[in-house]
């Protein structure tokens, strides 16, 4: 075991593992407001200082919980990363909306729910292919110039979209789906992020929990005295020096378990063994 070095995102040093707050609202049974707030505060107390949310998680409730959980001085110490660019038709379906007017309105609502004057890291949730990508990116740039957001990140993008956005803005982070079983970005995007010191925020790093039931992963984890989640998270942060996975949880024991993954030193042979699982 060893102490994992802090990672950098949006000009701040953060713990190598963040918290995906989506889990508080998008899976049944949903915890109470009080239990959710207690979990958020517990995470911050334990050292988690990157919390990821979005305006559509819980139809806004997710941001409201985070806004209530932390006083202003603590919000300045934690990176609360939220997103705009998706909608929830009929309250449960998913769609995209990258129109500049939607982005301008979304940031006002997020600022209100988070109870803050500036969002430290504001992310495009997903490209809207009905809207010119550059127009959406320019809307984010305008918000930054107005001081409503400090740094800008992108989610669910290809390397081509990232490079197109970089012609307009400074992209400090990319958040894409990535885990042991979903490695689409390994060939191009992840090497590019690593080379250019751009933070990578892998979502679903545990495959929504499905990875953890893999018998081979369970056997390897038992061999090394670890849990499957610790092994899956440690694999990510050892492979990619700018990666900050954001597992979601509603349980303090699971949160503690996940955080310990940052202290594990994986030998190359274990990384290779995990690479060959899928």
C-alpha cells in the first residue's frame, strides 16, 4: 500500500477519487434529503473534494441537495462540477439540448440550486447533433467571460470534438464512460488527455456495479486481499495519470471502501491481468 498522489483538475489538487452524486437521485429507492446531505458531508469530511452532478439529475434535486449540504466557505474548497446540455422529457427520458439559449438559462438555474455565485467546473453534458457544436461551445465561453463559470469541461465527446472545442475554449476536463469492460477511448482520447495534462473523469467506473459480479474479477481481488471495486478503481488511476474516477454510492461503508483504492499500488502484472478480463 502507498499514498496516492493528488491529481489536478481545474487548477486545483484533488483526491484521486471523486464522488458521483447521480446515485443519490437516479436509482430506487431514493434516499431521503437528510440521508443524502449527510452522505455528501461525510464524503467531504473524509477528503473527497470533487463532487460531480448535473442539472438534470433528480430533475434539479441533486444540485439542490449539494447546495444545502455545504456552507459557502466549504463550497469554495470543494470542486462542485455540474453540467448542462441534457433534458429529461416526461421526467424520465433523456435528450440533448445544446442551443445557446438553453445553456444560458440552465446556468442560472444551476447557480440558484447550488446557492453559489460561480460554478468552478461547468461541463457540457453531451453534444447535441441538431446544433452546431461550435455554437454550443461558444455559449459556454460566454458564461466564462461573464464570470458565471470558472472552468469548462466536456462530457461524452470524441477526440475530434475535443479538439474542435479547444479552438474556442480551454478544456480542463473530459468526462466519458470508461471502466474495465468499456475501454473505447484507450486508443486515441486517453493518450491525448494524458499527453496534454487534461483531467479525465471516468463515469460508471464500476459499470453501475455490474462489473463487481464478474467471477474472474472476484477471484483476482481475493488473491490480493482487495475488493472488486477497489481493484477496478485502482486499475483506472494506475493506467491513466490524469484520471479521477467518480463512483457513485449512497452508503458510507462503500464510500470508505472506494477511497482506499487510491492507496493501492498495483504492480504491472496485475494491471495486465485486469486488462485481459474483457
